[in-house]
């Protein structure tokens, strides 16, 4: 991931409601959630949620798929991985032992 793409991702996540949407989709995992369900869970009008989901999709953090009359949203795990790797690419000056606590916290979430 290059700096411009990282900035685009962080910009998309730099609003509290979009960050909530993204975290909700990460929790849902590869199954994702329907747009209406996301709006309902976060107590937001559908029109507002549509805007947030569009921005996250344009940043490549979220993918959408139409299933009949509903749109289903899923997190783009490869983009998330690239963003995290971008952040830690030069972690601790290449000294893996110093990065061990960070890695230990990241790994348990995904057995």
C-alpha cells in the first residue's frame, strides 16, 4: 500500500460513525451485514448510512453485493491487512523482538 491509499483509508475511517460501521462489519466477518441492518444497529437513517457505506466502499475498505433487493456489505480484509502492514512496516527499526507485544495482541483475534 502506498501513502496516498493509506491516507484515503484513514480519511474514510476518520469520522466516528464510519468507524463504527467499519468496526461492526469487521465484527460480522466475511458474512457481512445488510445495509438496513447496519443502519438499524447503529440507529442511523438509511440515507445517512448509504453515504457512509459509499465512502468506505470508495476507499476499498468495504465491498458490496446486491442480493435481490438488498445490498450486503462485507469488510475487505485484504485492504485491512495492507493498511495494518503499512502502519507497522518499519516497526521498531526491524527488531522483531520489540514488535512481539504488538503481534501478540493482534494474533489472538484471528485463531
